[in-house]
C-alpha cells in the first residue's frame, strides 16, 4: 500500500469514528511523520523494535511528549497498520 492510499484509508476510518477536524489533522500529521521516518530509514516491516526506535527518535531528536509520539500510531487508532 502506498503512502496516499494508507493516508486516505486512515483518514476515512478516523472520520467514521467521528473525530474532530483538529484531531484528524493531528493524527494525520503524526502518521506523515512516521511514514517519513520509515522511508528515510528504509524500514521494510513495522515491528515492535521499529516502533521503539521511532519513539526514541521522537523523544530525543524532536523533543516530543509521549502523547505526541503515540498520537494516531498505537492506542485505539492502529487501524492503519492492518
């Protein structure tokens, strides 16, 4: 699945869950940051180790809070991983 298809699928699912426009934008932005990380680092499969490394990068390099790091990626919104 390419980035556009994945983003569209994720946006549709979040819309069906009735998220606000602000939440949609925040979660989609989080997804774009993650997908850019995956591309730059040539990640071939999303594993727990990849997520751990990504979160470490977000904390150390981007100075994100845990909430910002996990927005739209784990918790209840992991639908884009399926």
